[in-house]
């Protein structure tokens, strides 16, 4: 059972983010909120802000930015399946995240890393390049 009986039907933001498994600890959730990485209905929030069902959250984690709608409230951290039922990600958010991930993947394909040391010719080219750019 995900939604434990909450009489006032409101939960602290940091506690809900922790219960929904967006952050490993409440302390990390608090740091993210204070750092401006979590917005409620487009506005910066405080960790103690109380949220209710239907609240829209913008959450930025690393490269990803998610827009989620709070479906259920919980103050207890449970399994991933139960946590996923606490919210739904908007379709626009999901599409945008997937496109950005694809762009990052394509950008990385052009970068080649070699395990070998540069050849004598490549070292000369590196030295020439460095000398030209020092002045």
C-alpha cells in the first residue's frame, strides 16, 4: 500500500521526493531544492513546502529535467514499483528527455579515444599545434 493514511492530505516536499525515490536521502533532496533544482508550478520552493495531489513539479537531476504530476502522497520510502505510482511524468517531458539523451549520445560518437600512444608524426603535429597557439 503506497498511500499511507495522511489526515491533512499534504506532505513536505523533501519527504515526498525522498519517498518517490528521486533522491537517496532527504538531505540530498533538501540540497537540491535549496539549489533551485526543484520548482513547484514554475516557482522555486523550500524543502518544508507542503504539496498535495495534483501539484506539478519540475525536477532537474544531472542532465535530465522531468516534469511530473503528483498522483499520490506518501511519507514512507518503499520499493521502486510503489514509488513510481506516486507520480506520472508528462508526455512532453518524457519526449524532451529522450531527445536530449539521443543528442548527447550522437555528440559522443564523434569523439574517439585511443589506448595507444601518439606516433612520432602525431607528436610532431601536436608540438607544432602547441607552438602556433602559444603566441
